[in-house]
C-alpha cells in the first residue's frame, strides 16, 4: 500500500536528509601571491547556504588584490552553486579584485558560461512605469473618471438592451432568466430568513432594554416596523445580494472573459449585455422585492419573539406594527430594493466583463464587484433618504 | 485556388494596430484567396493573435483596412457588421465553448439567434456538424466532460453552425498530443477541400504548418518577415530568422549559421 505523505512525515524526511558536505579552506601563500581559497563538496542550495556569506566576506575583504578560487574538489554544482560563483565574480568586479576560478569541471563551466553578468546589469525595459506622486494622483483620478464613464456607458447599454428585449420578448433567454431567478431568489432564502430573524430579534432586544426604563417597550414594534420596512430590509438584503449574487456574476462573467467565451459571443454577432447581463439583472430585480418581504416578515417575527418573552401578547404586538407603518413605507422600501438589486447585480456583471488577464483577474473582479456594489448601495441609499424626505414619503 | 486569377476573400491593407501606446503591428498588408488554408506564424508575443483579433473585428486598428468578402469590417457597424460576422466562424485557443450548455446547445445558439429554422431542423443541423467533426453521440455532453481535443473539434463544429465562408482558428493545436493534432489537421484539410471553406490559422506548430498550409505569413517584431509557401520559405528565404524558424534552429545554431558570434 502506498503511504500517504503527511506534513509530519515530510518534516521527518527533511530532518533525516544528509547534511550538505561542503567545505571552504583558505590558504595564504607568500606575500604578494593571490589569496587561495579551496572549495570542495557539493555546491547545491544547502551547501552554498552554509558558505555564501562567509566567502563573500573573504572576497570583499581582498579589495584590489587577487583571489584564486580552487573548485577542482567540487563534485556537484547546481543553479545555486553557479549563482554563488557569479555573485563572487560580480563582487570581485566591483572591488577591482582579480578573481580566478580554477579547476571547475567542464560541465559546470558550461553552465557558468551560459550566464553573462552584463545581462543582469541591463534589465529588459518593463512596461510598468514608475511615476512621481503628482503623476500617480493624475493617473488615479483619470482611472476613477474612466470607471465612472464605463459605468454610465454600461447602464446605457443595459437599458438599451432591456428595451430591446421588452419589445421582443423572444430575444430574452427565458430559461437562463428563470435559472438566475431561482439562484438569486429561492436559493438565497435560508440566509435571508436567518439574517432577517436575527436582526429583528437583536434590534428588538437591544431597544427593549432602554425603552423598558420608560415603560415604553411596546414602541419596539414601531421601531422595528419602520426601520425594517423602510431602511434595513432593503439595505441588508442588497448587501447580502452583493456578496452572494453580485460576486458570483462577476466571477462567472470574469471566467467567461478569461476563457474568451465573451469574445466568442461577440464574433458570433451576439451582444454580451443582452445575452448575459439582461437575464441576470432582470431576474434579480424581479425576485428582490420578494426576498425583501421575506426579510421584513422574519425580522418582525424575531421582534415578536422578544415582545412575547417580555409578556406582550402577539395580537398587541402585531396590531402595533400594523398601526405604525403605512403601505407607502413598505412600497418605498421595495422600490429602493429593486434599484439596489439593479446596482449590485449590474456592477457584478460589469466587473466580470471588465476582467482582463489570468485567473487572478476573476478573483479581483469578484472582490471589486462586492466593494463597488456596497459603495453604490450606500450612495443611493443616501440619495433616496433625501429624495423621500423632499417628497414627504 | 489560383491567386493570379481569384479575387481575394480577405484583404488586409496597411494595418497598424496595438494596445494604447504600444504598437504591436506595423503596416501589415496581405491577401487570402478563397479555399486557401492560410497560416499566420511567428514567435510567442509577435502579434499573431492580435492580428487575428483585428481581422475578426474584436479590436479596432489605428489605421488600415480589413476587407472580408468585399466588406470592410473596420468601419462596418450595426446590421452590416452582423452580416459580415455571419460569414465567419472563429475558434479560440481555449475552445471557448459555453460551459453551462451541452454541445448541441452550443452549436444551436447561433442558429437560434440568426435563423428562424424550426427546432427539429436546428437539432438535425447540430447533429450534422457534430458528425462532421467526429463527435456523433456527444451532443448531450457538457464541454467539461470532453477531452481537450474533443473540445477543440466541438468549437470548430460551433464555428461552422452558420456555414461560414471563412474560419479563423487561434492556436487550434495548443496542448494537444501528436495523434489528436494530426486528426485536427486532417479535419481542416477535408473541410477546406470538400466545403471550400477558407481557413486562417494562427499557429506555430511546424508539422501542422507543413501538413495544412497553402501559404503562410511570418510576423516578426510587428512586421511581415516573409510570406509564401512553407516549403519555399524553409529552403529559399533570405531571412536567417525565417529559415531558423522553419528548421527549428536554436539561437546558438542560428548564430553559427549566420557567422555572427
């Protein structure tokens, strides 16, 4: 039976490996003669690690003199051994020391000859440019502006495609749209219900303690009803959607971009926005009010549990909730949630389509989708707050 | 195919292109004639794939003209662009099949979008295309369930869904074993011969070039270093680098032959 290599076994094997046999001796000749260094043994990573700094110090110490390095006793030399010899040559060159390497076996000599120190001195021009601070700031500002411009362009493309699809319902891939509706809606219900219930429970509990001092626990119902329906329900659900669906869309479309599937669509004459983005965003917008309603409902149940434990009957609590909120509060919240879902899923798709490069681009686009999604939610929530206030909603 | 008499199906004139400030291709001009298997060759990073992406309209060149079957893809927009794209099929290095769809669904996708054929007819066409590439019976498989070579063949089947006049293949043999590669080469030759499809193949696989290419262009540092039949270039090119490419010479051997240290 084959033995599985566990980290413990590996450690044991490493410890049991024979110690590298390499030795460095110095022999000084008559005055004026070069300093003679003799290296024997195996010049591999373990061996060179033992002597590298020591031999560097010796060669650097002979400033302007001569060093004769005898390597005829070296029985094995790999990349690290060659690197050490090259390093010594570089060091000797810099301190005007005459270094001669004697007795290097032919095969190792060929390895050494493959590398030219001047190669390292003139690195290939890098495409990455190092800029000074003002230029960096300018470039960053231009990137942000470019990003905003892309976003505006994308929203335009999305709505153009959406109207195209609304005018020709057959152009929408309904099978995909239903799949995404299930994925963003039904499949997310467990986490929505859990978070909703816990948020209701915790908010009710935390607010019940100070309100109890004034004998006003019953107003926990008002607090919960208003805050969940108008604000927290849409906000928290949208944040969950950003983490769950926005990132998934970004990763999915990012992978398609990296695998050239998006290019394949374009060269088939198919519009990626209509084909990939519209079904995703449309289904998310369709299911969002439903999952927000679930969130609100279970948040109120969570609050109800606290109220019942404080001795209030369920009927009293529920009547208080119903009396404290209006239909406008709920519809306003649901409208906000539809806009939020458009934002988080739209930005998820956009980040996916913008992915360039290798597999790390997919991860970056997913991260960027969540971050941009949450920023957009916060910004638009602020706009809605002002708007609703101005409209007296 | 007779270049002297036929009208070219692809005509690239004075193409200069790149990414941002980096110019990758400079003043490229060549023609491809109907029914030809035309290969674009060159070392890694010389701009082969960029040239192909320009030719299929994925990127816009800084200057120059690319005419596919008499129509300029650079300036075409909207419906006209779609009409040009219907005449071409493209397969990418990775195959680029849609992972969530079966092979049949992949092939039916362009048919669903561009034709009003009944579903039975589309099914039949998809089966025919799969048979053409030797994948009968795999219609209900997902791409991930197939080997690399089968995925490449399926990608060719999808690219042929709308019976294009020109097929562009980007590194079709990358990562395939010699037997599968030879099978793909035979497929390309048979499609070119029997269906009259013009092939533009980006590759640097020498055995495949000798097997399939009627004519090649070789790119070096953004320019066309040589063009002609591969056999001729191997023997007669004045360019040392071109001869080295065709004879698989290492840089050291190249220096030895050219007499430079």
